[in-house]
């Protein structure tokens, strides 16, 4: 369902408009011109740094990982944990509660039922499909647009840093690959 909704992005949001008009507002200030942070006068004398918008700040996919027992390597996991600080507190608490709850993955493994394993693997496949669609969307809305704008090799820098502060495509592919590795053998 979420993949179908995400695919509708193309209907209402032109990639060029997204990249040139909307995306600059998602950039944050952590690894760009404001890398030393911003001081909010009247609020604090200490500079504040924010990484910018990232899908990792949404609880939906982190909950899917938690339900299915998808555990990412330390680098990916630490970024996902950091993005939780930007979630609505109740959403963050929900993700944490699901992580602390009973493990669907362990239940499937312990029962060793081929039908359960198939259902679990179908759920993993759906999450992998979502992540593939997200990579495609990100490529079309960010990498291709960067290349069109700069007509240089600068678009390659997007593999270094996305708006959320990660290596954009390598991060997304790493998350996708880890998810894929959680399929269970029959």
C-alpha cells in the first residue's frame, strides 16, 4: 500500500520542481554552509545543528523493520537511532515499544512452519520492494536533477551526502540489502 502511494508522487510532483523549489528547504544545516550550526537568538547561545529531512525520521518504516526483526549494521543503525530524535515523541516511543516486544522473526524461526516462513519472506519482499521504489524515486528526484542542473560530475557528490546527512544512494542500498538478507531459508 505505501509503495503504491509513494508511486503516485509522479502524478503531483514534478522532479525538477521538487529538486529546485522544495528540496532546498529540506537540506538542514549540518554539512553545508551552516555546518557550524545556527544560533537561535533569544533561545540559546549554542549553535544548533540539524541534518535535514530524511525518510528515516518517519516511524512507519522503522516500525516495519522492528516488527520483522530487521537489524541493520552499526553505521546504518546509529543513523536510524539519531533520526528518531526528530520524530514525534509518541512515534519514537511506539518504535521502541515494538522493538522491545515479542519478535515476529523469532516466532517464525521457532515454529519452523513453511507457511509462516513464506508469509514472513513475503513481508520482507514487500519491504525490499518499497526500498527499491524509494531508491528509484530518490535517483529520479535528486541524483538526475542534480546532474541536469550542474551538467558536471557534481551529481556524484550525492552519493556522499543527502539531505539527511548520509551517503544518499549507498545508505539506501545498504538498508535495502540488509532487509533482503533477513529472508529466511525454507
